[in-house]
C-alpha cells in the first residue's frame, strides 16, 4: 500500500507522492513538486504544488534510492492540499469550439 510521503531528492527538490519502496528504488505515485514562494519580502512563504514530470504519460515515477536524501511524513495541511490536488477530476472538452459553435452570451 502506498504511503504519502515527502521525498527530498539529491537535486534539492521536495516531492510529495504516494511511495512504494523496492530493493533499489522508490516508486512515486502521482508525484507533485512542492515549491515555496514568497510574494514580497516580509510576506509569509506559501507552498505551491505542481505535477512532477507533467509531460509523462504515466502517474508513476521510479527513482533510484541513491538519488534520495530523506523521506518524511508530511504535515496534515500539506497532506490535505496534496489530496485535493490529486482528487480533482478534469474532463477534457473533446469538442472543438469554432465560430459556428460559440456560446451565446
């Protein structure tokens, strides 16, 4: 069973994901990079999450254990934010909007 953890990579990235540990690698399920952002000096730092490897066709990434510095349990508020990110269902609009199909306002 996948446990949600924050993984600090040797590159400095913090990735939150469901984790499955293997002998030589850790599988990250639905990984997101945690990015601290500060709007202005003196303002509180906010955390933003963005998909890790967003152009991949898969929801899983296998990372060699030697590329991982540490693995920790996330704080509750970060875990809730991650769960909200992965639970969003996006249904793509498969119909192309053209001039003849513009919605009337």
